C-alpha cells in the first residue's frame, strides 16, 4: 500500500501493520511555555516595576500560547509489527490513506 504524505511517499505492507489510531493530543510545549511566560510577566510588572506595555505584551503572548496548546490537534498514528511508529498531524485529501484504513479494518483477524 502506498500513502502520500507531505510530498513524500510511504510504502506499507498491509500484513505488517499492527495498529491504527486516531486521537486528540494537547500541545505540551505551548502549554508549558505559556504557563511560564504569563505569570512571570505579571510578577515582573508588580515586583520589578518593568514597563507595563512590554509586560502586557508578554502576558498576552503567554495566554495565547496556553490557548494554542490547550486547543491541541488530532494525530493519526500507524504502528507496524517491528515497532516503528508513523505519526501524522496534517491531512489533505488522501484517498490512499483512506483505502489503507479501509483495508486494514476489513482484513480478517484472529480473535483471542
């Protein structure tokens, strides 16, 4: 099975795919950076008496980063039998990906 993703071609053997997962993840780096910048700008304004315009700018930047991180994104994760993981975050119209998902879930499985 051939899947096109971000100007690259990925080839997968259907029998080597262990699992497919589509889930929502938060952006931790943005959450952490925003959580550090926003309160420090408030502390710097009141304790160090730094210029208000700059500190308001940093406060807005920190809050915007926190909102961006909280909004998160959907991720498609493909795991193969040999332990390799492919994580895709952006999706275009990709009929090959849809056919891969359809074939993976229609293949017969051994139930335990």
